[in-house]
């Protein structure tokens, strides 16, 4: 489950820890405004893994910021969410 996402990284709730410095490929599946599910993958590095009760909060920094060329759908979705604030 996602705790938060930005153009530079994502926080995830996981049942197992991931060691800091681990290279990961995060597959993001999300609902678009039009009601379709889209999937885009982003590479990154784990920057922390903290135990919270029965779950781990894992922070991942993307190798490069999300951008409209490489991740058009998730980039647009995050922009739409940010505009609503």
C-alpha cells in the first residue's frame, strides 16, 4: 500500500523490510481520471525501512524524477492530484 508519492519518490507499507541502498523497480498501478487502470514502472533506491507496529514503512527515491516523457500517465495523475490542493 502507498503511504505517499511525489515526482521524486514513494513511500510504501510492506510486510517485510527492504535494506537501505537496495535497487528496486516499482510497478505503479493506478486509476486514471477516465476510470482506467494504468501501470508504469519506475526504478529507484530504498533510502529507509522503518518498523511501525506490524508493518514496515519503506521509502524509495526514484533514480530520476517522474516526467511526462518517460512516465506520462502517472506524471499526469500526480499533477492532477496536486492541482486539487
